[in-house]
């Protein structure tokens, strides 16, 4: 019953979509376990680029069952748009399943997200404004509607009638006095009925499905969205998302038990990026940052926002490896650093005049940290054609070795370009019984 968790070790956008897609050949089921359409996974196959927000990237393989687990917040409009877009491109989506227990993002959730961010002004989180936080709030408050409610419009209508007055009052208090259809009972009820009809064949008991697959000895991949440093409990609060992207989140959100997970693959980029507000100790605001952002096409898949860029940081990397119990790492976008005269790696912080090796528990402490760098010679050659470690220039190999040493976990996959084929497999990964 092997299960692998794919988890982001930074602030999201580490290239988890490519990792999942690369490993997908070996597995029968790919499960999303948290987040919603705030995520954006880009997969490049030949001349085709697929951008997915909700449907797990395994959908591109006919043998895979892509599952949206109970821990995900689902905007049905996005899900339907994505399914239709995939169908239009000839992809078979009949195996896509969405948990009956996943919570819905309804029109008032993005409206609340936007209104709250507008009020926070200078202190805003910089959310994707997809309604993620407000939907998770309703889940915790036991006010949310779930995917199963799409199949029972009468019960959905009762629950809506109960919740809408509260939403109207909240929006008014947040300064949105004209929320229109976002809180229109009739309009939302009509949407629910239509969404239910369209999604009916895809709604399932996802936990049972996952457990049956594990019982049958099949290999499951649990696909995290966002990253460790955006984790609600373990990230740089309050500049975090409202779910648990860490590997532990795969148990609650994906419906697997801790001991059913036997591999945690951490994913990171050769450098760091962050979207939205919050401390970013190694941020580069100079020409080097500009160059990395441009070469790396660091623009958000979901919002189109330019990502902030910086050097890789071993301090949160060590923290993320421990917290997630990472057993192996995929390093992405090493090719983007080609042509830089030198590459820096932050190895510790200076906080209030003291050297600190540990990720600070408090956001205020983190905000006062300045980076202590180790400097590495750069390499000028393009490396996109490299397929073995020895194909890389010595300087690139030394940088990879330093990252691996800092992380304390083996880098087994190394990506040198967006395509599936542009990947160096460093160590032979175990092939499991029941997988492909
Ligand atoms: P939310 O998830 O939309 O509430 O946004 C909270 C924070 O997480 C913001 O800083 C977002 O920019 C960030 N965030 C959310 N989803 C992603 C993602 O998929 N990649 C990178 N950052 C994200």
C-alpha cells in the first residue's frame, strides 16, 4: 500500500505539477489534499501547455484516477471550466472524482476575500482573492456547504437561507454594500442545481476510493498545493494560506493514515520565489532578481501577478525537510541560474546581532533577519540538454551538492527545463508493485 506525498518546500510554485506528472506513470491515483483554485499547476508536454487549478495533474494520463480529496475547497465553476477545457483538448476526464465532503467555494466567498483584503490595505495578505480563506472559515464554523449538497438542492437551499443573512451583514461591515449576485439566494440556488447536474458523475466518497486503491496494493500520489512556508500552522503567519500544505495535511485532507505514507518527496526550485506579502529574507530587488524572474517566467499561474524572487534559503529548507519528514527531493529550474557570475545560498540569519541557524518561530523575528550567504561560482553554459549529473558543469554540480547537504535529504530528481523529458534522474527510484 505505497503512498507518496509531493510537498512544496518553499512558498509554493516549486514545480510540483511537473513532479507529479513525472511520477504519474508509476501510480494509479493522484489525490489533491488541500487548497483550491488558488493553486496553479503548469505541465508542458511537447508543444502543449496545460494549466490546472483544481484537477490533479495526473489527469493527463489515461490510467490515472485524479481525485479531489475532502480537504480541498472546490469552486464548482472553476472545476467545470477546467473539465470542459480538458475535454476540448481531447483529454478523457471520466475518471476525475471529487469528494462529497469537500467544501464549496460559493460566490460570496471571493467577495468576502476581496472586501477583507481591501480593508487590510497596507497589511493585506495578498491572497489570490479566490475565496479560499472565507470558505475554510465556514468549514471550521460548520456553516459551509459541501460538494454533496450539490446533489440535494432542497437541503442546499435551507442551508443557504441560514447562512446568507450573515454573509450580507459581513460584507456590509467590510464596506461592500452592493454585493449583488454574490449573496442572491435565487441565483446561487440555480447555480447549485446546474453544478450538481454537471458534476454528478464525478462526485464520490473519495476516502473510500483511496483506501480501496491502497488495499489493492496500488500506488497513490498525494499532491500538495502551495508550500510549507504558506502552511496555516507552520508558515509565516499571518502571510499564509488557510490550509495545511505540509505532508501531514495529506492525512486529514486526502483520507490516508500516517503509516500508509511511505515516501515524502519535497519539491524546491534552485532559487526562491514568493507571491503576496510577508517576509522574504533572501529577496532580490536588483537586476539579478529581475533576470531570474524573467528567465524563470515567474508570473503567477492563477493571478498573473509577478512573483518576488530571491536566493535559495537553507534555513527554511532545513525546517521544511524536518517538518515534512522529506525522504527525497526534486530540484527544479536549475537551468534558470545559467549565465549568472555567482550563485548565493543563504546558510543562516543574523537577528539582533546574533547568528541564527533555525527558522524563527515568530514572524516579527523573521522580519528582522538578514541573510548570511555562502557564495558559489556560477556557470555560463546552458544546461537544458543535460540528462545525467555528469552532463552538468562542475560549478552547477557543486551548487547542487551544497543544496543537498543543506537540506539533509537526497536530491533524486533534477529538472533542467519545463518538459517531462528535461529531467535528470539521479537515483533509481523504487518501482512499486501495483504501479505502472
Ligand atoms: P490565499 O491562498 O488565496 O488565501 O492566499 C494566501 C497567500 O498564499 C498569498 O500570499 C498567496 O499569494 C499565497 N498563495 C496561495 N496559493 C498560492 C500558490 O499556488 N502559489 C504561490 N502562492 C500562493
